C-alpha cells in the first residue's frame, strides 16, 4: 500500500512538472475595439462672456454667462476667478443651462466683504478629456496663458460693512477629564474661550501621539456650562503611551484665526503659548496599528461597452494587520504625460476592490502606464507603491489604446499563503497552502516543490519547512517567533509561526528572507519590528534606528535604508545581510546568480481582428529562467518583430501592427516576436470597420421625368455596417455616377442630372450610382414640362342653388403637373363653358351663371367646364337659396338715451335663411330708416340718429328700420347731458414753479368730469 502511494505521488509530480513546463505565461485573448479613434487634444473655446451687471452688494448678486464649445469630447467644467482689491481671490463655477445652451454662475458678496472694484483675472475651461485652456487678463505678464481684456467684466462692490472684529478668540483655560485610559475610554476636553465681538465659530484641539501623529478633538459650545467641549475615544488599535495636547486652533465668525501652542513643545519665538502639561493622558492595554495595508492581488481585464467605448477593469485585494483597509486609489500616466486618478470602490458581492477606467474614441492613443497605488487603513496608516524595480513592476497593468485596446499577457503578481499566521507547540506540524495570484484574476496552486516554489525558514533550528510547504516545530524548540517565506516567479511572501509556551519577545521580520539577484540588480528590503507589548511598526528606514550590514560589501552592498545592490562584477555565491534595530537582529541571504535568460515569450492579443487601416499594439512579456517576468515589448529591449504577409499587415520595431487599407477582409498574417532566440507568434486578421462598410445605398429620387434642358440634383445616402447613415452625394467622398445614354441624360461628378435640349421625349436613360461597392439605379425619362402640363381643373363649387333671375360667378382652378395651381376662370385662358339646359341656366364665356326669370322651380342644368382636354361639372338647381333669403334684421341697440345735440350711429345686422349674417347698415344695401318724431330725433339714410339741440327732455321717438320687407325698431329718449361729458374742473400738475432765466417747464393739465373721471387736456387741440 505504501509503495502504491509513493508511485502515485511520483506520477502526480511528473504531471505537474509537465504542465508547468508547457505553460509559463498564458496570453489572454482580447477583442476590445475602439471604432474610429479620434483623440481629443484640443481644449474648449470661449466664444463670448457677459455679466448681468457691473454693481454688486450683499442683496444684489451678479450672474456670469459664458458661451463656449468643445470640438469632440465636450465641456467638463468652466470656472472664473475674481480678484478683490486686497488681492484675495473669489472663484465661481459655471454650469450648463440646457434651456439657453450657455454656462452660467452667480457671484455673491457677503455683509463684511471687501468694497471696491472686483476684477476678473482668469477663466479656465476644461473638457472631458482634461484638455484645459486658461485665459487671463491682459494686465498679467504670464506668457504661457492666452490673454483678453477683462475690464468690461469688473464689478463694483458697494453696500458692505467694515469688519471691526479683527482679533481672534482667546483661550482662557483648557482641561481634560482623565490622564489614564484604555480601550473604550473617552477623554473629555473642556475649554473656556471668549471672543471680543463677532463670537466664536469653531475650536479644535490637536494631541500629539507617541509616534508624532496627531489626534483631533472638535469642541462645541455647551449652553449649560458656557464652555466648549469635545472628546477623544480610545479604541483597541490606538497608540500606547503618552498623548500630549500640542495646540488649540480657534476661529471667530469674522474669520479671525489663532493658535495657542504647548509652551514646552514649540520654539521660543512663538508668542501664543500656554502650559498644557495638565492636558496629557496615558494610553494602555491597546494593540497599536502602526502598519499600512498590503496590496495582496491586482488584476486587469477589458470590457466592451459600446462600439466606440470600452473600460479597463482593475480588481484588487488588500489586507491590513489590525484596523482594516479603508481606501485604495491609483494614478495612471497618459501618453501625453498627464495624470489620471483612479478610485477603487468596495464590491461586496465579490469581496474585492474594483475600479474602472472608461476609454472612448476621444481618449489619447498610446500606452497608459500605472505609476502608483495608495492604500489607507482606519488608523490613517498608508502604503504607497510605486512602479520601479525596488517596489514593484507595474508594467503588468499598463494598457495601450489604438483601434483595439491591448493589455499585457497574464503574469504572476503576488503569492498568497494560508494560514497567514500559526501558533504551534514543539513537535507539531502544519501544512501550508501557497497560491500564485495572476494578473488576469486567476490563481495557481504552487504549494508543492514541482511548481518551483522554494520555502525558507528564518530560524530552521526551531522551525523547519520542507520543499512542499510542510512546517514542523522541533521538539526542543524554545518559545518565540519564526518567519516562513515562499518564493516563486521572483515573488516572495511570508507567514508568522509562533511557538507557544513562553513570554513574548521582541522580534524583527525582514523580507525577503532569501532573494536571488544577478550582478547589477537591486532589491529593497522591508523590515518590521514586532515588540513584546504587541506593537508592530515599520523600521525599514535608517531614520528609525535600524542599521544594516553586509558580510561582503564587495559583492553585495546595502544602504542605510535597506536597499540591496549586487556589484556589477559579482561572482555567484551567497552573502548574508543583517538588520539591527535597537539590538533586535534578523538576517537574510542574497544568492548571487548568473544573469537570468529568457525561457518563453507571451504576447497579447494572441489573435486579433483589426480594421483595415487601423493599428494594434502588441504587448510582449518574457518569462525568465529565475521564474520572474518582464516587459520586452520595446525593440530596445532586444525584441524583433516580423510579419509573414506584409501586404496584410506590417509591424514596426516596437510591436505596433498596422493593417493595410487594401487588405482583403479575412486575410491574415502571422506576427512573430523573437528575443534571445525565443519566439512567439500571434495571428492578425484584417477586418472591415462597420462604420466604414456600406451595407445599403439609397438615392432620392429613384426615378424622375425631366423636360429638355432641365436638371435634377440627386441625394445619395449610405447606411453603414454599424447602422448609422451618412450622405455621400459628392464625388469627393468616393461616389461615382454613370449614364446609360448621355443623349437622353447626363450626370455630373456630384450627382447633378441634366437633360440635353435636343433629348427626344419619352426616351429613357439609367443613371448608376456607386459607393463603397454598392450600386443603385435612377431611371430618367424625358418628358414635357410638368408646370405646363394640366393635371386637373376644379370649380369653387360643384353644386349651386339659384332662385330665378339670380347669378353666380364660377371660379376655376387648374392644377399643373408640378403641383402648382393657377386661375383659369376667364375664357381668355382657353376655358369653355356649356349648359345642358339653357332654359334652366345659362353660362357666359367667363363662367357667369344666370338663371332666367321664368326658369321652372327645382329644374337642374349641368354646366360643363373644359380646359385643355380636362373637364369638370357644376350642377345648377333652380330654387330658393337660404343664403339669399332674409330671415330677420336687428339693430345693435333697441333703446338709446341721447342728450340734445348728440348723435348715435346704428349698426344693422341681417340674419339669412342659412343662419349666416351680414351688415346692412348702409342705405346702399336697401335698408331704409324713418323717425316717428323728427322734433325729437332724426335719422340719416345710413342710420345716424341725431337729437336736435332744442329737443324737449324725456320725449321719445321711434326709429323704424326696414330691409326687404323686414322691420326692426329703436326707441330714442331725450335725456339730460351725460355727466361724463360735463367738465367740473381743471387742475395743473403744479400750482407754483420757480424757473431761472432761459429755463422752461411743461405744464400738465387734468380735467375732472361730472362722473368723476379724468382726462388729459394739456394740449391746445383739446380746447
């Protein structure tokens, strides 16, 4: 049974070796495309600027309005800066008003602000791709900025009050509630602070921790005690030792600010000092968190969002030894050198930090490089990681933007070990599990020795670890701490093994414990002191008291901050490096090896479809003989590139592939990279850009009839492969036109069709339109001029009812072939009229219908109207037309009261049988008027009533109105004069005026009438 297990174990090891040998760094295929990349490198343009006013006060603000535009990505922000008379600035952001399409902002002034002229000194416009334009006033001498005259936008500030409070608050006393604390305790801070005028605004107290860091207590007014109070609560991860009040910061409501410092902690020259010796407290029983978080893993991937948009996804894991990680951020450097800030958010679903970098067609082309990462924990400990040989290789996370986005091949980034810490008794064992975190978010189990993992113990006499990660504590091992390191692919990770049974002692953890370096290479050590009181702190820097030494400086040197450097001519062998921190000592070993050589290459994308005429940047990474990887994309690093079919695509010395615009869709080429005799190939396939591929071609019109010598402009629309449309009428965009018969129709280079003057009528020609490999035809027929071709004629009425002796004038409209219309009523236009029964109705040469006086009732006649072969008909019926029959008449008033000498104009309305109405006031319409008593009222032929000047008061007259046998009546009563017509008094606007010689003054005279109304009677024309 034991033999079988040994055989199985050997077989498994062999398989693992075989797998690892054939799969060093796997390339990740990516098909993330940016269609038609058009980098936005131009900042926005300011078109106009205006202000709503040039005066401002506390109750009157000023609006600033800017009109601006950006050529591609769009405007992100606009802000302006004003300078007060004192030189202090005031900035205002402008925001887009969608209703006006302009950017607007408001500047305000406070009650105690500065009076005088506030001068606009700059305006900054930034687009969504961080292109920025700053314009300054012409008075500035800064040569790097654009200039404009900003004097028209100066604002005069008035109505403000002078600030009389110019003294900061005064700290009278300050105290704390306790001088001994432990986790969970609260230290109460109480201060007596006064201010001479405006009143206290805010107070804070800064305490200095043993490490030199600060803790703040913010104090608020307690109305009961009349003091300012705040507190600091101690938690389990706070620093041990003495916390001393260092300074108190105080603001009043007039923005006067002052500090009071601890007299024993500040330079003698500082005048604002106070004895704070009573304001210190001791913290005990905590486990201080003094170490920053650690970046455990980081991966990069791509996501296609739209045809023109993608996003780069970064996924990170971090850990903190005590309080926990609170935030993670990074910076990328764009090809132009600009920085791009990346903020990670916590994704609770996957339990990791995630960040996205959106990329669209307006972003910069070239390589975006990850330059730094920043990690923070809840105790404000930070970890900064930079892209360099000593701290880490961030080239793993660079990406290149072209027609396609390229990320590097998946590579090892970090090692994970579990458990992270172990407590064992002497004689006990524990199996480790070790994984390799890859940059594509995958992991590999590298626990066993065949994976290439090498384990090292910091104290092998007490704790051993075998080649497969099995930890064993020696039976006679003393209590203490040992560190176990796993190394693979040039990466290192450690765990802590505590041997129980003794009293905790100080120890020093140095990382890495063992490192392989070639001549000329460097490595930064990291040293952490673990103290007996539970405190852990980073003591890598020589400033912490740590001292380093090398047993052979001629081979391996180490500087005061733990940077190891192998000499250029170093021979292979091992050199021990020692770190000593205040008597705590730890060693590590540098194994000097020969220069690592390239074992394999990986490239991304491993296969790519690239649009014709576009480029894709290859990313080439080498796996070295020591297991590490490095970027070798650039030709300067020894990599050469070759394309198997240059007619499909070429590749430059740095791996930039360009697909030929003439390449056939689907054609492919093999791009081979070679470095140190090791090669790797990828396939590049030529593809059509949907936005440049025509799927359909349409033309307007598709057929037409043109008369000789006439022209017609075609309009051609191409529907592209991405569904978008564009006009391609002009020949300059590649559209071609041909005519099948130029005797019938010719076509110009831009689609203008013309028919020769001698083209035969009804002959046809086919115009062929061609663009992007698609064709469409237009049939042209030679015809007569549509505007001269009569299509239809129509009368204004198709049926008319006329009574005997009545007439009706027809109106005939012709519609021509081109849709236009014209009046053809008159016989002179060629229109002819005939009546089917002249005893019923006759029609004149110009369309006047007449019904004879003896025409029989209800008989009909059809009037035929003919013009150029087209006919239309009108039916005439003899009968009573309701519209000609008077139903009734009515005056606008049935009774009026007029004073002697006054007049009134009647208005008479006739209502016809069909309900229509018409004005029949005038006598010329047949209306007649009579008065029953002309001594009371007379009436004119057109209905004007006049009351004689001697008419007796209260007498009446009846006005009779008659029209076509219909009558209506109106009663006129002679009454007293209308009060509104009687002048009571006149009043000037002024009763006394003083004028110097040569001066004038215009009077204004108001008349008050009998009914109390008034009117202006200034002018002489009023009487």
